[in-house]
C-alpha cells in the first residue's frame, strides 16, 4: 500500500463561506475517468519504480507535487493493480467532503491491515468502518470535540508544566525525545484524569518513556516494510516483516496493559470514565484509547518541532507571541500553528473512497476509486496563499486583508471523519509554544537546510537542535 496517509471552515477571500455552492455539472458533459491526465510510464508497471524511489528517500510529497506541476490539479496514476487519483484543488476538496457519505472510508496501511487480520487485534476508530464506526465516533465527538473541555486542558497543563521544568539555558540534549514523551503523556493524563495523573505520575512517566521508544519503531518499521510487496513480505516472513511485526506486537501489548492499569486508577474527570458513561464497552474503550495513545504522539510531537523550527528562524514571531500574551483572546499562537501546518502538514495527503460515482474537476470518478487529497501541494500554491513559501502567521488574521483559501489547508481533515483529537492537539501545541516563548528565546542550532521528509508523518530531514536563552 503506497498511500498510508490519513488524516465553520470557510473559504476566505473577503468573507465568503467555505461551503459555497458548487455549480452542478451535467454528467453527460463531464470528461471520462480515463481522460484524466496520467504520467508517462512503463507498461504494466506504471509509476511503481519512481514511487518506490520516492518512498525510499521519504519524498513522496515532492514526487506528487511535481506531478501536479506537470499534469495539473488532478491526475491519475497506477498504484500496483489499482488506478487511483491525486487531487490538488480546493473546490474538489469541498466536493469530496460533502459527498463522502455517512460512513467515510479512508486508506489504511496494508501492513497494519494484514497484522490485525492475522493476529486478531481489536483496533480503534482509525480502523473502524460503517455501522461499527459511527456510534463510537458520535460518542467520542461528544467527549473530545463538543461542550466544555476544561477537564482536558487541566490534564494538558500539568504535563506541560512538568516538561517546562526540564528546560534550561543552552542546548537541550535529546529535546525531540522529551517532546515525544511529553505529548504521549498528555494522552495518558487525559485518559486517567488530572487528579489521578498527579497521584501516580512518578510511576506513569517511566512507562510512557518506555512506550515512546516502541511507538517510534512502529512507524519506522512500517515504512521499511512498505518498500516491499507487503503480501510477499508477510507470506515469506522476510526480516523487514518480522521486525515490523515484533515492534507492533510490543507496542500494542504494552499499550493494552497500560490502559488496563489506567482503567483501575482513573478519576471521575477522565476520558476512560466518560467513555463508560457514554455506554462504550470495555473492549472498545481499550482499543480506542490504545490507538489514541499510539497515534497522538507522532503527530503532535513533530508538529511541535516544526513550530519551534519556524519561530526560531523568525525572531519577530517570537516577540509578537510574547506581546500578544497580554491581550485577552489573542489568536496569534493559533495562527502560528495554522501557518506551521500549512507548510508542514502532519500528513501530506488525506485519503478517501467515494461511496458513489461523482464528478471532480470536470471528470467522472467511479465509486470506490482511491482518492488522495494533496494538501501539501495546495498549502504551498500561490493561487491559494499569497507568498506561499513564506512563513506569515498574520495571513490567518480575520482583520487582515490577506487572501487565504482555508479549504486548501486542511491538516485535520474535514467532515465527519476529521481528526478526533483536533481540539486537544490545538490546545496542547499552542500552550506548549506560548510557555516556551514566554520563558525563553529560542535559537536554531542546525547549520544545514532542513527539508521535510515523510515517515508516515512529516518529519525533519535531520534532528532539530535548539538553544534556549532564559528571559529574565
């Protein structure tokens, strides 16, 4: 599987709403699916060789971006035996999310599917579909996306406070690992509740640090086995598959054991208790929370690193964050996050299978066609963002006259299958950034140019190093 990428919006040019009406296209006037531009390839092989090279160098996002530059906003490519399409068009994005149906389906990494089927592991929301998925998702929406979320903020705050106590003047050794463990620990804190977390923190923190090392290996091993024919790798048990299988087993077994323990000690203001109150059974609770623990750290930790990278390169942004701290309801830190995710989306693509035939960018798309929304590409296009290559958090200010097409930057997705942890992630990332910048000046120590690489999520091409100078 070559596409393992997941994960009151409005399109703003002036005050246009996001869901503007899309002109109906007569199906008889739409172009045929096979008329969609496609790259010149070797017969029977398609783009597999060049895709393999892109995956090997972790540059799939650049590979697809270059194809869009040559072929336009929509193109078709052969992914093994399947013809899929890549779309870089904000209007098409709207159509996809408005027609994705009651039970949206996305692409799941093939190694994960084979592993789950073979070893009968029960997994969370990311792996659920149809009538199994919707009731659980509806209940989780109520807990994590709606209503008063002060309880989640309290859980975040105590973990972030502990992280801040580890920072000091100078370059922090293994800062990336500390960030990773911190955001993993946030999910654990939310799961067990802030009071319980404070009571048991000394025992929890070492477990989280151990788990963090295993989770990192899962994503790395998945990438390595993806370079092979995955079914072949599994059937013949090649070393890459064995290594992936071992990492996945260790991570899942350890996480399930951890969740079992958390269920015994969680307090009333915890996600685990709230899930029980919503009528979710214990097996589903364990599977959903375990997957949240496994998924959350990678996405938030690397986004945090990209934020620090950009503010370290732009000292005026640091100063403005400090200035805005005294302004009630300031949105500047949120704008910094949005601008970071525009340039470095945690997933370069969002994937869907449409439940019925549809028309995208003037072409007929058969139902169940794999579709990849190229949000890395649209986030960097001048037609959607003026001076698209520049880091300009101010472009997201509603009061400013910066032309922004919000539909072109959807790092959390959209619709009923958007990121369940969006609000939690936004809060913990903004909170951590403002706490760091409030207490320290941040300087980038790397001397070489940093590139974005894809390791399931967007990661830096080398370890980011920062120097902190305490503000008196």
